[in-house]
DNA sequence: ACTCCATGCGGCCCAAGATC
DNA sequence: GATCTTGGGCCGCATGGAGT
C-alpha cells in the first residue's frame, strides 16, 4: 500500500538530492528514509532513484512519480486547511529570519504560532537576506522572512512590514544638535553604520553618499543589529537603520532620530517561499506571520507578489 | 579519511486477542 | 470491564560496503 509518509519522503529525497538531507528535513534518521524509499519501490515494483557515487538521482519512473506526489501532498494540505483542527497540524518548519524581524515581532510570531498550532515547531535560522535567499533556493529553509520580494520566479512572496530607514545618532553628538535635516555632506563627514555589504540598504546608501571625484564614503557594514546600535551608542558613527529598532534607546535619551534630507528607501520585509512547496505547516507559519505583522506598527499593505498562499 | 546508502538488531508503541 | 500477552510495525543505533 502506498503510504502518504512514503510519498512525502520520496518527494523530499528528490528535492534535496539525498537520503541524509531528507532525513534531516523530516526529523528522522537516514536508515529510516532508506527503508521508506525501499518500501515504496517494492510497492510500485520499480526503482525510483539511481544511487550513484555522485549522489541520488531520479530514474525516469521517479520523475513520473513527482507530479503525482506533489498533487497528493497538495491535496493533503488542502484537507488539513479545510477540515483539520489546528492541533492536527504538526511538523518542523525551517524558518529563516532577518535580524530586523528578530528585533521587532519574531517573539510574537513564535508565541502566536504555539498558541494556534502547538504541534508545529520552528527551526529558526537568523541570517542576512542574500544567505536566506540561498537557503530557500537550496531548500535548506522552508520559509524566509527577508528583505523582499525576491526576483526569483520560483518564489512567492507576501508583504509583511515596511520600515522607513532613519538616521540615528548619539544624543550628545553634533549631528543630533543640528537644526537642519542632514544631507550628503553631513553624512559623509563621519562613519555611517548600516546593514551588510551585500544588502540593498547598503547599496542604496553607498549610491546616495558617493560623490564623483571624492573618496568613497565611510560605511561600516554590519550583519548584527545589536552591534550597529552599540556602535552608535559609543559614538563610532551614525546608524542608518529603522527607528523602530532603537525605540528604547531613544526613549532613554541616549540616541536621537535625526531628520534626514536624503531619499532613503524604506525596507519591505516579505514572507518568501518556493512555489512548489506544499508543506501545510510552512503555509500555516506564513499565515501567522502575516497576521502578526499586520498588527504591528509599519504593517505593509497586504500585497502578495507572484502569487498568494 | 570521508561521505553516502544499505542492512541487522534491539527497543518501543499500539492494537488485537486471551484471560480473569 | 480490566488487565495481561503477543505480534507487527516502525524507529534509531551501530556497522558494513562502495566510491572518491
């Protein structure tokens, strides 16, 4: 008899290209995956994978099965959504998260998810958007909350939050005491601390602050938001980050948000996932993320990119 | 030496049947 | 009806073989 669990195992081995990777994804061991694949091959009486030294590759029959397997899992997800109780949803979702989300509403997402779907657990990976994108494309992540949407046609994205970028300076700095909004000249006069080099905010800032014939602006790229805030507090330079991340420091009078004359593009965060993913737990996480993000300040318009859930 | 998948073995869980 | 026994199924651990 063809078991749904075996079908799911087959699909993950096919997607991830190996038994070991599928075992990690399905939270089990490699021998267990080996047994399930052996069972489904015995049931069908055909070989689904070529086990070669270069890895595991689908046979022609295996490729034929892919479409059926995806339809079966999509149907299961539909049944779970339409008929199943939220408690019935279970599994591990590998969630990639930008640090901005960690510092704003990730905890509320985890809390809400636990309340709604107590049997769904998260494996959280905090990283920069380029690395999260890589994680999605190599399928080591199920969902990513990142600076999106991604241009990849294989992905779907849903807008979550849009945070304006602000210039944040130490309260006793000259910049903080100035009367006029800061421009290119004022920002070029000192180090600017912001998001990592391979991100859009960094590239935008570098373009805005570059002056032909002048030395390159001093931009200290940093992947750790808490380090950026620490450096701003220590007066190393001014931070260009969403003001929502320094609410406490501003309230305490240690940092101030300085009016800025530059057209700093806001940061839009999206929930992004692969179009062919039908993991019902992952889709539940996206739905909860959307609901939580909507309740926050700076909630994005509910625009979906490429598609919808 | 390392990685990958396969196999053997023992342990656990659960349902069904037997016994009181 | 409650409790015990049994057998099947599944899982993980340890290990082996093949290939690089």
